[in-house]
């Protein structure tokens, strides 16, 4: 997680703003379940476990984690550069 991201947790949603973004990103569903672990720098195994605990079938958890990480990277919320 980038340290310069502004975010707020609401019921069922995380709102986040990357420093270079003009729009707030709404994170819902599996993304909410993974958000706290992403903040802590969790391992992939932990993220997949979070997805399963949130109701994702075990066989789909790796794909869900990939989707969430991809979407957050595209939004500029995770990654190393501006």
C-alpha cells in the first residue's frame, strides 16, 4: 500500500484517493475484506485466506486476489511510484 493514499472505511466500503488521482476510488466486496491486510503488508496466502473468510470459494480466491490487486494498482493505490 502506498503511504500517501488517503482513505476511510465506511460500512461495506472503503473510499480511497491516490495522490495523483482526481477521483475517489470506491472499494467494495472482496476489496474491503483485503484492505486491512494490504495495509499491513500481508502475504499472498493471508490475502487468499481473507478472501475465503469473506465468502469466496477456495478455488476462486487466487483469482479474486489478483483482481483486487490489479484494480488497486490501476487506481494508483498500491505500487511503488507516483
